[in-house]
C-alpha cells in the first residue's frame, strides 16, 4: 500500500509542477517525457505490488504444506522486496518504451 501511495504522490507532484520549466521528473520536456514518466511510475508500482503479492502467496503455500517456516517465509519476502525494488521500474520502462 505504501508503494502505491508513494507512486501516487510522485505522479501528483509531477502533475502539479509547471510545464514550461518542467516537473521534477520530466526534466523540462513536458510534451514527450511527462507521459512516459507517469506511465513508468504507475506500471512500476503495480508490477512491484503484484510481484510481492505473488511471492507472499507462494510462501504461504509452502508454509501451509509444512515445507517452510516463518523465518524462511520472511527471508524470501525480503529478498523479493529488495530484488524487485530496482527490477520493477526497469521492467516498467522497458514495457512502456516498447509499447509506444
């Protein structure tokens, strides 16, 4: 939930910035970069949350079958969170760029 709120805050910050000098994320190019920035932030946050939810569901299944304990579940979730933090925006940028 915090990731989606932070992404929404970044998008709101970008939209509230004046367009001729550019927003904090568009670097002065409102016509071409601003839509790309907002798409990447939104998709990146969604991919991150979906990925962490998938890992949580997977680990819950492992715990239910008795294959993993609470410590292993926490470790897998933290590993997915740390790996997903840089991977989700990069994947989002690749997808948004490819679909343009």
